[in-house]
């Protein structure tokens, strides 16, 4: 029985499928297709985190973020430096402030 997925998957998924006795039909995404599929994957992983709130889903989100950084030529260390700069300039979320309105 064939199952259609048409989505970006982790590198070892094809071998896991083969180990289950099935045959994956795959291709490598290039250029704009790869970036588009990473963005779709990010949406998918965020939706999964919204659905169940598990920390493993946040790890999946982070994996996609790192892949996007790699695509853009930005290291995880540079991403962290940018995050820290923004936190220094604008703050984080520790105080849980909700802006209701500005009058």
C-alpha cells in the first residue's frame, strides 16, 4: 500500500523505511525547493509543538532552524550571538509582559 508524503524528512528516514521492508521514493531538494521545504517543515514542527507541547517537538523545531541557518551561511554560534544581542537591546520574556495597548 503506497503512502504519499511529499515532505522534507530527516536524512535517515529512507533507511528506516527500508528496514521496515518498504521502498522509499525520494529526491534531493535543491535551491529554492530546499528553502521552501525547510520553511514548510518549520511550520509542521511548530504545529506539532502547539498540539502536544512536548520538548521533543521543540528539539525538532531547533533542528530545522539550524538547517535554515546552514542554508543561509550562518553558524549556530552566530545565531546565538544575534539572539543575545536582541535580548540585551530589547529584553527577553522572563517578566512575561503582555502589552494590552498604547495610549
